[in-house]
């Protein structure tokens, strides 16, 4: 049975009012973080506290004027303004995580803002917030009582709902995701620093990138699938930097599958992060042009491998790692059949690292929202397009190994199960590449649910049959599925 596209949620773009709410909510979260951090260093009467105080009060005023009573809350690893989740990216990750941890330590989910704030009220709130004994039996109760006693009426704390069953296991899962996301976003920030330095012709320090890659390698060696899942979450605003990190993660994961040593994986990861460094020389209006490129614009684009070599060659202290990165930067668009670019007089045999990075680069680029593409390929479509339409462009043995690395239904693929439920693939099983792990997001009636993750490779007890299987891959937009929610 293959039902029509009855959506389980709106797939339309966010309306203007919600967009304003999200922008103001982001500002509120960032300012609350700054407010608390400043108060840890300076007394609330210090002049250094005045700026953060005014910014915070102004944003609360704007939100209250537009929304009336509103809430800033943490659920799991995300912050929400009312019912809307605040977008997580490299620049906001540290601040959001800081607030979530501070809330959690005090038994809070967040605050309900019931009116406009005054400076004395905010100062009282901050002092009490920092004075909470986080080791008390019930820190929430102590904090709430103190706020009431001192007449702080317009920031009402809300208690965290503690799960009664499986709390320890859930905490372990949460901590695992937290480490993966922290590593992921730090790598994006390090890549951003490197690429912007290259663009502005400032000295490029590779140490940050090397440290970030080493953290990726360590995590992949222990728990690779949590990071591969994060590569399926595409952030248009941070595309250039996140793409480089995604390619690094996918390349390292493929390298691990091939049995490379930890040292080699580190070198492969750095080369992958730097593979598009030459794009720092291309004007943004060319990179993000929605229509077809002119001959002159394409010449600029096709020159980025050469520009990447030039930029890497200017790094301090050329060594074997830099040379490997230069080769990958130059070769990653050549294609094994010689159909790519830069165009060379003689056929060049792509290096081993370049052939790996070329596969990871193509897969991630095909699944990203780009200005020149109406809609991206789903992970399932991208993989199958590479296996069929573009098979001559890649090393046949490496593309097979890549399938075994990401599975036939890569993370982020939306699938229809034979139970008539809809799920999102969260990880693949190396022993059963057609039977991944899937999180249920819609029940048989297409009602949105926050369902369990089920392992499709598990057989019925005492039997050789599988209780659940995949019928087909689906387009997430047709069914209103938010892939990012399922993967994080």
C-alpha cells in the first residue's frame, strides 16, 4: 500500500510573524546568556552589567508587546520560544547549551514572561539565579520561593518534568548526543576561522582545524553514526563551512571502513576540511547565484581547486599533511573518468584521498539546499543517483565501501514502513545495509508522533523473520516531515 501525500504537518515556509518571533527569541536567549555570564564576573551594580541589562529588558518588552505572555524553555537539547524551536547553528550552540545546562542544574525547563521587566526586578532575578544551591534536594523550589519573596513577578520559573522510567539510559543518550553536537559545531567554527582567514588574506592557523578533526576522528572511532546523522541536517546560512565539516566526517567514516590508521584518518579529515578552501576566493554573488552561471562566472568557479592549492601553499611550515591537502584540493573535482575539472592535457590518476573526498563531497552537495537548485536530493536519491547515473565518475570499489558506510537508506532518509507508519532513518546497520535504525514520526493515520527508534535489523524472537520492513523512501516535504527534529 502506498498512500498519497497526506501531510503530517505543514511543509510551507515559516510565516512572517513566526520568523520575527524566532529572531527575537534567539536574541533573548543570547542576551540572557550574556546577562548571567556578566553577573558571574561583575556585580549587578557594576557599569559592565548595564549594557546586557538594557538589551535584555528591551527584547522582553518587544516580545511581550507582540505576543503577550510568552515562554522561553528548554526541551531536551533545544530551546523553544513558545512552541517554536530556536534554530541551532555554530554561532549559537555554545550560548544555547550554556543556558540549557544552567536551567537543568536548577531543575528548570525555563521561564514564563508575564509582563514587561524593570531593572530592579532583573537584578534581583540574576542575584537569586546565581545564588541557587544546585546541590539542594529541590533547587527549583528554593529558587521559586525566593523569587516570590522578593516580588520578582514577571519571570515565572517552570519546573523540569523528570522522566520516571529509564532516566539513566535517557541521560546517557542525551550526553552522547550532546558530545556529538558540541564536537560537530566546534569543527564548523574552526573551519569558518580558517576559511575567513584565507579569504581576508590573513595568516591561516591550521592548529584549530587539526584539533577539531582529531575530535571528529575520536568520536567516529567510538560512535560514528551519531556524527553521520548530524551531516544530514543542512543549515543554509552556514553551508560553506558545514559542507566542509560534513565532507570531513563522511571521508573519515569511509576511511575507517577501509581500515585506515588513526593517523591517516586525521590527515584525511584535515584534507577534506580544506578541500574547498579555494572557494574563499570566489565572490559570494557567484557562489550563491540562483541562475545559470555565465562563462566568466563558471571560469571563476572552476578555478577554485587551483586557488585552494595556492592558499594551502602559503601555510606556515609546509609539511606532508599540507601537501596531501594541496593534492586533494586540486583533484577532488577531476573524476576518475577524467570528465571533471581542472581540465588537464594528460590524464591524471586521482590520489587515494582525493577519490574518497570526491565521493563524500558529491553526496553532501547533492543533499544540500542551494540557491541554484529548486529542491535538494534526499539522501536516498543522492546515493542512488551516484550509483547509477554518475557511477563512472567514482572509484567503483570506494563507492561500494561508501554504501556500506552510510547504508542503502542513509541517515535523514524518510521512509514508509510496511506497518504504514512513517519514519526517519537515524543510523544504518553495517551488517544489514537495507535495514537501518528508524525513528517513527507519524503513525498509521499520519498523525505526528514522537515515536521510538526501532532497529529494522532485529528479527522476531525465535524466528528468522523481520517484524518491520521498508516499503519505499519518501520526499519529506510532501509529508511535512522535519528531518532535523528526528536526528537531534
